[in-house]
C-alpha cells in the first residue's frame, strides 16, 4: 500500500486509542508522542471542517454521542474502523484526511465490537441490537450482507483463526459459535445470566477464553475447525481472575500468555501453560484512602509478546513490560476515559 | 399472499416474506417483467417506492428459521439489511430463465457442475441509492462458500521469538522523556490539522551563551488554549525535543512577550496575560522569557552577626557560617576606634543568651546556633560601668547605630524585568526608604516604565540583602518590603562599596526596629524552606483533567 510520507500508515508500528472524548488518537508507541488526532464527531461549528458531502455519499449523521466503543485496524493497515453509536466509520491511515472515508450507517444502537477477515474481504460487527453482521468490504455496498441474531445485546465478537467461524458473546451470558459457511450455530453458557464481555481465541486456535461480569475467566480447549470439521470446545479451566467486572481478554501472539482487564484497576497476565498468574499490571494508588483511579478497559500485546498496551478510564494508555510489570510509556492527551485501542506491531525477520 | 398482488407491490423489490421457494422464483421473474414494462421512468418509480416502503417499514418483521424447506428473506425495520438463509435444496435446474432476465446466464450456468445445488442467494436487493435496475448481487453461493471457507490455520509461519519493531525501538530510545509538562500536550494542534482551529506560532527561547544565532521553535496550538496553556505547551515541546538547557519545572516561572521577526523582544509591551485565550492575539512571533529575570541569583541572605556591647550593638558582616569566632572577634574589635592588637584590655565574646560563658574562639559560627553575641571585657561582666580607660569604644558603637538612622541618599540604578534599568535616587533614613526617579534620562524610546516615586515606611521593610558582587564596580542588592499583604522585591545595582554601605545601613535600621513585618517575612521563608525539603517530586497523575 502506498502510504504518504509521515502518515500513520507509513509507520510499521501503529497504536491508536479512543474513548469518550470523541477523538481517535494515534501515537508513536516508542516515544509517547501523539502524532495524529481525528475528531470522531462531525463538528459543524468548527471553522476548519471542510464543507460539503463526505466521500462515499450521503450526509453524515452523528447525533447523540460520538463515543468510540471499539477500534480495529484493517489487516492491510490501510484503514482503521471506529465503531460507535449507530455507525462504523473507517478512517484512512495512508493520508491525513480528517473525515471518515467510509461510513456504515443504518444500524441501531451501539456497535460494541468490530473485526476483519484476515484478507480484508469482509468486516464483522456485533451490537446492542442483538445482531452480529458481516459487511462486504470489497463492494461499495453500505449495507451488511449477513446477520446473525441472538436474544440479548452482543458485547463481543471474535473470529476463529480458520476465518470461518464467528464467536459471539452476549449480555445474557451465552456464547454462540456461528459457522459462516453452514450457518450452523451452537451455544454454550458458562455462567447463566452473567454478561459475557469479551471472547478471544489464541492464534494457534488451541484455546478460547471468555470473561464475564463476575470477574471470571473461562478457558476451553479447541479441536477441529479445519475443513468440514466443526470446532469442538472442551472446558479447560475457570480462573477467578478478578473480583469486579472483567472487561477484556486477549491471548498473546505467541499464545503463551492470556491477559484479562478489569474494573478492579488491574490487567492480569496469565501463563497459558498452567493458567497461573505471571504479572499484575495495576494502576491502583498507594494511598489507601484514594478511590478507584479507573477501570482497565482494553489491552493489546506487542508483536513479540514482550510488551502490552492498556487503555484505562483515567484518560491514559500505558505501555508495560509483560515480564516485570514496569510501565514503560504513558500516552497522555485524551481528555476523557480511554476505552478501546488498536495496536498493529510488525515483527522483524 | 396473493402472488400477483405481491408482484405489483413488489416491483421495487422491497420484501418477500415467507414465500416458498417456487413463489420466490416466480416473483423474481415477474418483477423483471415489470421492470421491462415500466422502463426507467425515474420519478414515477421514486414516488411509488417511497410510498410503498413506508407501508412495508411499518409491516416489517424479522424472522429466522433454520429448518425446513422455506427460504426466507427478511429485513429489519430500517429496510437496510437483509439476510438470506441459504437453503441447500434449491435446485435451480428447475428454473427456466426467460429472455427478459438479462445477464443471468453466467451465474446460473455454474450450478450444474456443483455437487450440491448452490443457492441463488441473490435476493432482492435493497439499496438506499437511487438504483432501480435489477442489481445482481456479486455474491453467488459459490463465492459465498469460498468467502467463508475454513482456512487451515495450522499451516502458518512459525512465530520464532523474533523481536518486534516496537521492542527494537524501545531499546534504542530507553527513556520516555519524562516530561513534566505532559498535561499540556493536549493543546498540541499538530494532530488536529483540518479538524479544529489551530494557530501556528514561532517562539524564541531563552538565549544562552552557547547559541550565537536565535532560531525560533515552531509550535502549533489549538486556538482556544489560554496563554498559560500555550506556555505549558511550549515547555512540553521544548522538553520533548530534548532541548538544552532544561527548563524550570514550573510553568509559572515563564511568561510570553511579543517579539520581532528577528527574535528581539519588544519591551514596549508587557507580557501576555496568562488568562487570555491565545486566539485573541494576532501575533505569530513570541518569546518565552523567565519572569523576574533580573539577578537570577537567589539572593542569599546577607549574614550579619550582631555584637552587643555596652549601650549598643554592631553588625558584622560575614561571608559564611564557617567563619571562626576568632575572626568575628577580630572584626568586632577592628570596628572599635583606636583598638590595637595586643594592646589594651582583652575582650571575649559570649553568646547573648549565655552570660559569663566565653565562646570557644576556634569554633565556627555555625556551631554556635546563634547570630547574636556580646562583647565583654575580660575580667568583667556585662553592663558594668565603662571604665574611663576606653571612652571611645562605646561611642563608636553608638555612632554606628545612630548614623544608620540618619538620612542619606545614594545614586543607584534600579533593575526592572529583562534587565532594563533606570537611574534612581535612593533616600534611606530611620523612618523610611524613598525611591525617586532621576529625570535626566538619556533619550530612550524604550522607556516604557513610568517610574513613580516609591516611599516605603521602615515598619514595612523586611530584608535587605546582597545579591551579587561581580566586581568592585558592580554589585546588586535586593530590598524586600511588605506592600498590601504581598512581599515585593526591588533590585538595585551600583558599585560594590555603595551597595555594601546601603545593605549595612538598612540592616542596622531593621535590627533596631525589629518590626513585625520583618519577623513575619523570616517566619514565612523558614516555612517555605522546610516545606521544600520534604516535597516529593513524584507527581501523581490527576484523573479527570479539565
């Protein structure tokens, strides 16, 4: 992809954060400098906003809140998707165009989760309207092509490494596995009535992890999933990871670690060999009188699994060393809580 | 549902609900027929579509069935999405495409070779754009199958524990510039280009000996920042860029002045008001200046040792606390007129608080923990009548004291901000200190300070200290006084002798008056000093910035 000099897309390391202050910020991860800020809300009053319709056609509507719930970079690093209330906006990473180049509208309520097929052919989303959708990225069609409906608002969607099965977690506590080819679907409910907040499968497709509002982290072994085989889930373990809501879980790129983020101000890193705790990354204050500094909302590992970036509601994102738990960098600039991030790090060699 | 009716209504292909597969096929066929009949009468189509879609939006249902032989097209209330449940049993060989069908050939022909009947997933296509031709969906079932084919995820390049680019960069750049001004980074407008109003400013930085040529630093701020925020942003960027020398951690130590394009600071104007928004000012060239950039040396408190003697006291100036008591005694004796070494009566020093205990002359002043002593003749004690042998001693002391209260005027230079000086006449007496401008200034266009005469009552004087003694011809002292509940500092310069004389004189007055203003001032200084030593430099991050 031909990236313009000095644009976010021209850097092999891309870090983006977003949250409640209506901006998406891009950072130079190793120095902590903010290199680009994109206003997520269409600000009509700003004198710098270019007039006229946006590319892609149609007026841009963003009434009622422009918070960003989820961020995801396309696999070819050409765009970033920001999912919010009733829309998904794609911003160009290879230019400094402040406006979204594609705007998917016409969905109701918050989109809570977004992701891509590894070849960039289609995008998947999940939202509060109880639907998971597939969107064709190759056409300019702004409607989704497929829907999978469940009975409760969807919090998280995750794509199996086989690129053909979608895992959906909803607020009723159910986890659905949707076979995209056959439309076959299965449910499992690790803890009834407790909202599932995040699901993730490791790159080797050996494990699936899910965290819920009880603070528990459930892990299954995965088998099958190739060719005609349907993926089988065998319960492996339950980790009582946090004593407050668990908000996010992520496996490291080398599959040796699992990170869980929580409202208890910590992100815990577990070894997948035995699911013991390796490191606790905490933003708790040393002052016993001080109330919570903020929730840990999201996290992402670096390409070699040595570092992890976290987003928290104290307006900061931080880079930590996974092994020592030391804070290496702070990314400061957001004026409100940072609830999601996207990290694309390249590996050498 | 009556098929013909459905077809009439559905010419715009909004919805088919719960048809059997056959019905569906027929519908499609009929609709195409309709299409060719009506041609492309745009406005008519538009009108009908709008009215019908209104009807169907109201009637919208969503359904999903996974079993059975039905194929369903469903749509939600917005009419923007649809889903087709693929029914593998559709056998399109039964379907006879008519000639009006258009370019269907290429898409149906592939069905014959497939092991299972592929689904003609190309259902009615709802678009929000004004497109009324039949739009063949590009996803045929064949393509759908390939779109959602399971990939063999086990075949992938091994993750061989190589480093990521981030790790490499972190190694090369080990320190996050722990920037004390991070909270101001949010005013950086560089990332906001095109979205928010920003202002580009060239800032000249404090000039230092190593720089012979001034080069401004370009800063882009968001326009609604205040001057105070801009100063913070400038400090942040300066520190981020690793410039030397390091700035004072405190943003309040700096102010912004308007500057010429070549970097010369325009002293005709006072510094920009911290609270004003930056967009109020049209200036694009500014200079960052330290406030009160006169002397810069924290004026050390002049050290005076008070030597009490019969009927009065003397002030002996010392350089440091490390001076020996022997030196002090010698200085005290020297002050006395007519004293000769080795001759005359011997004297000893006692701490004022410890009568009859002679001070060990080899000890330092520091070890005494006091600055007040008493000069006592050997073999006598304080307050004894002075013998007639040395009648002049006390007179000297008294004279010192009295003369300090006499009015004397000095011609000195008063130092303003930016080292700009004015000539003044300093009149000092026991009652007050007066500062009057000398009117015969050299014609100077930069004379922007209308120096008003200042009169300070002695009761309000707090301190007078030597600030700098560069050479016999150049010394600076600082005068501190209380004005409206604030401590104000004035700096003056002159030759060393004059400066020392003034400092001594004022200190005599201060000592003898022992005013409350002075006592309060020292108490406050002491508090500040003790606070500073316990101050922790680990800044806590604030949550909820403004």
